[in-house]
């Protein structure tokens, strides 16, 4: 699958009705009539949603007599998952670097604070080291 396939997958999943259909199909295959049950739309509108999902490679319907089950195609989800994971890893690496810098800065501040506190204590105690 190419970037165009990825774009089609994201475009198909941008619609809440289609995301709901995908969620329901993740539980089990269903006929178009079964998929249409919870929606207040015509069967023709459900077929249009399914066509978008099919064009994106997210679902398939085997040829043959009606009723035909609609099923998810894991390959398209693998493509989306790979894309998301690649970017998640990059973001997590950035945050780990930021965390390391912040921890170092915090450590530097604490080191400085301790030095200031130690100086204050020695001044208050009138240590002989100081003139």
C-alpha cells in the first residue's frame, strides 16, 4: 500500500459512522442489514459508507449471493498502525530527550541550591574558614 492508500484509510476513518462500523466489525463480520440496524439512515447511505471503507481497503465483501458478510481487512490496519507507530516512536524519543534535559537542569539547580544553602549555614555558624 502506498501513501495514497494511507490517505484513503485516514479519510475513511475520519467519519464517526464509519469508525463505528469498523468498531462493530472488529467484534465480528456482519451483513449490510446488520450493520445498518443502529443507524437512522437509508440502506443506500450505509452502502455508500461501506463503499468508502472498501475503497480504502479497510473492509471487503466476498462476491456471491446476498446476504454477503462484510469483514475487516487487517492489512490496511497494519499500514495505519505502522505509520502511527513510526511517529509515536519519534515523539517518544523527543520526549525522552526533553526529560533528560529537564532532569539535568533540575539536578543542576538542586546542586546550586545545596551550595547556596551550605554557604548560608557556614555564614550563620561563623565558620573559621571564612574571613
